[in-house]
């Protein structure tokens, strides 16, 4: 698809058609990068995007266990009451 850069104050912009935005999975906030003569627009993922699914996969494989035994602290031994 060819388009033109449009003037926006001292900057330039590109108008993206709605179907193209939807196909790319973009929302209001995007990340823009320059890469070897190209401009790349990426969707912004949440900080912990995909963590719930990854945790579920670990649980399904019975791999969601602690790597080391817990180390009791003074708080655990003297202050905490079960």
C-alpha cells in the first residue's frame, strides 16, 4: 500500500486505514522503531503479558515448584504465628 507523509506541525505522520490497524493488532499506544531505512510500528504489550499462560503451562507440566528448599528466617521462627 502506498501512502504519503502528512504534515503535523513540525512533524510528519502517516494515516493508517482501520482494517490495517486491526490486522496488525494495534491499539491506542504503539511502539515505534527505526530499523535500516524502515519505520516499524509494534503493539505495546503489557509489562507481564503472557505470564498467566506461562504459569499455567508450568502447572500443567507439574513444573511449578520451588527450585530450593525454603530458608527459615528469624521472623518465621520467632515472630510469625500460624
